[in-house]
C-alpha cells in the first residue's frame, strides 16, 4: 500500500462506517429530519455522523454521545464496538472540533480602579438625588400648608377680635367666644305697638266692588298655583307598562333620547319602564297589546293606531 492509499484509508473507513448507519435508517423508512426530531438534535449532526465525519460536530466527547443515542434509536447491536471504531478512525485525541480550553481568566475588577470609583460616585449621587426628591414631595407641601393655616388663623383672630374673645389652642385651632346679647327687644316701638285686633277694634266691611276684586285676586293666585303644579308634574318622570297577547316589536325612548326599551316581546310577556317626558312609544302591532297603562291608569291606544302600528308621545298634548 503506497502513501497515497494510506492517506485516503481513514476517509474510506469513515464512509464505510457511516454507510452502515444510513442503510439501517433507510431500512426503517425513517428520514433524517424525523430521526433528528426524535433525538432532539440538529439534522446536520446526523448527516455528519452518517458520513462518518467528525467535522461539523462540537467535539469527540459530544460525538460519542450522539452516536450512542443514534445507534440505540436504530436498534443496532454492538454499540460500544461501533463507537470505538469511530474513535479509532479519527483518533481519541483528535483536535478536529475539540473543546478548546480557556487560555486565561480575566483579572477581576478591583475597587481601586478609576472606572470602578467613577461608577461608585455616580451611584451615590443618584441615590442622594432620589432621596432629596422624595423628601420634597413628601414634606415640601405640608410645610406650605402649615404656614398657610397659621396665616389664616391669624387673620381670623384679628378680624374677630372686635366681636368677642378668641382662644387659640395648641393644635392651631381657634375658638371665638361671642359677647352676651342684650335682653332688650330690638325694636320696642314695633313690639309694644298694639294691634287693632288686640284692642278689639272691628275691621271695616268691604264694598261689593272691593270684594269682587279680592275674589278675582284669589282666583288668579289659585290658577297660577295650579299651573305651577301642572308644570312640575310635566317635568316628573312617567311610567308606562304593557301586557302582550301576541308577538310584536316595542321601542320606547325618553325625552333625552335614551332608549328605555327596544326589543321583541312575545305572548305572555310585558314591558314596564319609567323615564323623563315626553316618552316616544312605538308598537309594531296594536292588536298584540292586551293592556296598556300610563302612570298606573289604563290608556287607549286605538286613536294612535295607523295600519295596526302605534306611534304616540306621552303625555299627549291637547
């Protein structure tokens, strides 16, 4: 065997070794991708193993573990012997893909380094700044409030000292003692003035014209009162309810445009809503309504039905 054949012999042995794995996989009708998914390995690793090549694998240590798992999955025998053949082809101490040792470890950073000192000072200044900002937000406003309270207390004391005695307590609050009021009536001329009814004097009788004017004023006052009551009632919320004997569509809207009800009602169902006037009522089938009430009183929908569709605004304007 010449030198060229000796150089090519490891490659031939590797191809022959890997071809047996390929043949075993294909006999099981398993693809490279499926086998890689089962072993949770990259498909390129299995292609390198089937080629009998160490190139493309992390190292000989990892390669032996991958080969054992692959041979076991393929159900091949003499796993240790086949792994030993792979090692013999490439050599146990092969440098191809070997794990490289760490040449040196970086020197640890010391506290005396300038960069470390700078970082330390920046960190300390940041902590001090945050602490000062927190102190300002927590106690800055309360100091102003205290001074404001004290000034208000002083002003109240000065302004009220003329009316009575002011006592300032330890907590900053002030109390005012009002002077005693005189027991004398405010207006003796008013209180001591005798009335005509007390003296027993009789009221003069009114003439017929004066009595008519008085009655007219009373009637106008009564009418104004009734109008104001009616206006107040018109702004009060009103209630409508309906019972249905057949299916129909119902839509009720209040004076603000809010939909109080907008849905389909069927036989045996009812609607009861309350809202601001005027209530706009739309009923799709008048003959589907068994009973309709307005503010607790029965209400006839017949005058407001057009082709069996009811449209009415409550209260009804006369």
